[in-house]
């Protein structure tokens, strides 16, 4: 089985206006020689214009969430079909901020993944434990259960990645030790192989949670780390490119 191609994806969250698109252009310019794939997931209102501005570059554009239905009476929601129509190529699903703030279950995330596949989008599926779960010694079973419950069988043979984001490390400046990251990523890999067989070897497992230029190299060279899902550090081209170049 071919080793997964590393992916560095930036999650802008609810940040960025049209003026911010200049940062995306700078990222595309600086990522021409990147060793892996590079993606930016801006707010949905910026997707179409970002796709136009980055056309022909190596940078992929993605959404940050999608509804599980293709269309319907869901005021304020955005479907995977709409993201695809705007030009997106991938989508983040199951981020901890969606799981905790919007009470998304593994079943809901799985349905959203199926919707992404129907639209032809590549999913980045997030999993991760809370500080209480880690301190209680439940981190491994919590995360591997999320992998089992959030990844539908329809993913077999399709491109996708899993992003491990310990909830307690997101936006806090805290990060697990390299040994803790490797332990979790190995457990996720074993679960992917359990669920998808040999194809599970080809899935990139990203690390997310306070990734920044100062710690990127150590994290990205840890065992079974196949890239990063980057939050705040992806908003500035200089910071994000430093992480991209750490591959």
C-alpha cells in the first residue's frame, strides 16, 4: 500500500474577510515547492473567490462543515453540494467545536461524511478527547470509538484523512508530548486497518491542536503523523508556510 501523501490544512474558522484573501495568495506563492499537499478552509462566504484567486496553484480549498442533507429547509446551513458548487474540493467534518458546541454525535458526523462523498468532496474527519477523558485514562478508547463511529463504510477506496485534535489543546497553547501523539496516531492507524483493511494504511492521519512554527517540525516528524490541521497559525502566510516547510 502506498504511503499517504502528507497534508497541511489551514482551518480559518470564523475569521477572514475579503481583504484576507491576500494571505491565501501569499500562501499559494510560497507553497509551490511544498513536499505535501496544502489546503485552506476559509469561511464559506470566501470559498468561491478564494478558488478563483488560487486557480492553477497547488493549494486546495475546503469548507469547514456541511449539512448531512443535500438540500432542504435548514435555514443558515450549507450543504456539501453547495460547497462543491462554490469550488471547494474538501471539507472538515466533526471538528470538536462542532461536536461540543453543536452536540454533533458520531452518527451525525458519519451522515455528513456520506453527504460529502455524494458531492465529490474529500472529507477531513476530526476526532479527539477532552481533558477530563485524558485525565481519566479514557483517551484511547474515546478516540478509537469516534473513528469507528464517524467513518462510514462508503469511505472504502475513497480519499479522506483523519485529524486527531485533542480538545484540550485547541487554541490553548498546550500540546501533548510527542510520545502521546505517537501513541494516539498508532491507535488510530490500527483502527483504520481494522475498519478498512489494507486501505487503512493509505489514510493520512493529521495532528491538530496548537500547531505553530515553533513545534511543527517535531510534531510532523513523529511516527504516524501524516500532516497537520492548523488553526490560528494558518491565518498568516508567514506562519502557515513555516509549518508547510517543516514537512
